């Protein structure tokens, strides 16, 4: 089984992934946990460029394709082999975020990004997609470190990201769950547990 979790920065993805991994382990799952972009050597180098090298200018298309390149390596080297070994794969973000940030909020047609995504993933979709939905102003309050970037892009941009997630999540795979991420950490975890456990 392949599970992904998504939502804007500060929505609680890392917090909920920690809890979900603990839960799945306690239910006997062998786990493989990844982050997208990243997780492979080339993926982590691409991640560094995408998230931290503001001195390297990237046009929107290059940015979209770098995410895809990282994801192609991730699927090929890590996700597909782990699934073949019968492990449960959990990923912090996947193709959906690429569609939303570079598409819905970034100006590239979302359906084109889904198409490029099929090349990067060889058609592999998460079985279950979890979307943590949070108003950007609350995410803004939760994270200190991201504030510069948030302020630079502006609240209107993050409203587009939020509505893009809500609009695109049905296309991410066969099953998805949208969770109101203003709830307590425990309430969110319980909702995820009900969705993920048989
Ligand atoms: P993400 O990985 O989506 O960026 P994090 O899990 O790092 O989000 O959470 C961002 C911040 O918000 C952290 O300080 C975390 O402790 C806090 N947080 C996470 N979930 C909740 C919640 N449900 N209610 C309040 N604060 C939360
Ligand atoms: Mg995180």
C-alpha cells in the first residue's frame, strides 16, 4: 500500500506522518517513509536547489520538471522496490503538490502536469491520499521559519494553493480523505487511522 499526505506548509504533515508511522508499525506493517522532493541522492540535491538556492533562477517550467526528475528517481529506486517487497510506503507529498503549486497556483495547466507526472511515476498512484486542509493564515501562525517565503508569495498565492488542493485531490488516486487540519493533533490522527487501517 502506498499512502501520501499533503497540504500547505504548517498543515501538520510531518506531525501526522510521525504518528501514522508509529501506528502502522504497531499494526505490524513494514514501513518505508519518503519525502518528495528528495529521498534519493539526486532527489536531495534537487530539493536543495528547489527549496534553498534562491540564487539559482528557475522558470516555472524548469521548477515543475525538477520536481518530476526527483520523483522519477524516487519511484524507480525506492517506492516501486519497497512496494514489491510488500512494504507500506508513506510519502510526505507526491505528484499532487506539484500539480497544485506549479499548476493551480503557478499558472501551468493542471492536466498537463498530471500528464507529465505519468511519465515520472510510470503511472504509479498512491492508493490513499490524505489532504490536510488549513487556512493559510493559520498555517502562517504555526510556522516561524517559513514566514519569509510566505510573506514573499503573499496570502493570495496560498489561497490559490489551498483551493487547488481541494480541487485536484480527487485526481491523485483511487481514494482520498480531506481533513480539517484546524482540529487537534489527536483528532486528526484518529481520522487518518480510520482511513488507513482496514
Ligand atoms: P508540515 O510538515 O505540514 O509543514 P508540521 O507537522 O511541521 O507541518 O507542523 C507545523 C507546526 O504546527 C509544528 O510546530 C506543529 O507542532 C504544529 N502543529 C501540527 N499539527 C497541529 C495541530 N493540529 N494543531 C496545532 N498545531 C499543530
Ligand atoms: Mg513537514
